[in-house]
């Protein structure tokens, strides 16, 4: 018999009270939401151990994966983070105060600013990323390679169906 989770109880209650509805979707979405909370908590705990919050980690990681010279304009950071310009400004302000990023004028557009990793920022994100990958590996350890590939394909399909297809840097 398959082990039960909390969502099984919720679906069972709804099945008793609303048998007229297709409740399979409640189970799927409920599990995704509950798992998202648990994953977010595990990631947040790790980032705190690195002296960062998750939004700061995201900015540093976005700059690092952009490649040398590890800089992007604010619009590219906005697009990658999917937040308001004020939120990006606050994140960059915090990271700048920590000496992890610096703002430089854009040579092609005097109105624009480029955000660049400092050497300390690059060192921190490189170290933090290695631990982050180990943490994510731990979170997915219950799945074998085939299960991970299947889950990845299904999640990609859902994201594409809901419009998450625009390139972050294109």
C-alpha cells in the first residue's frame, strides 16, 4: 500500500462532501503548493547560512551565470527576477552595501546603470552555489534519475502551457 500524505486527507474530506467534483486536481495542486513551501523553507535556511536571503542569492546567481564580466543592466535583472523595479533597486542596494555588487554607468546609455559582481560577490556566489546544488540534491534524493527526468519534463510542459517561454536574456 502506498504511504499517505496530508493531501490524501484533504482530498478524502472533499470527496465525502463534494463527490460531484473531479478532485484529482486538488490533490495535484495541493501537493505542488505544499512541496513549494517545504522547498522554499529549505532553500531559505541555506541562504541564511550564507548571509543572504533568497532574493539576494537570485541576483548574485543571475549576474554570475551571465558570464564575464558578470554584469547586467537593471532591465535584464528585472526580467530574470519577475519583480518590480523597486524590488530590484532594494536588492541591489542591500548587495551593494554588503560589497557584493557595484553599480556602473552604462557606456552606451547614460540613463542606464550596469550592476556588476565585485570579486567578493563572485567568491560568495561561487561558494554558495556549490552548497545550494548539494542542498537541492538532498531535496530530490528520493527520486531516481528516470523519475527526475519525468518530473522535469512534466513541469516544463506545465510552465510552457502557462506562458513561461520568454528568454530571460534574449
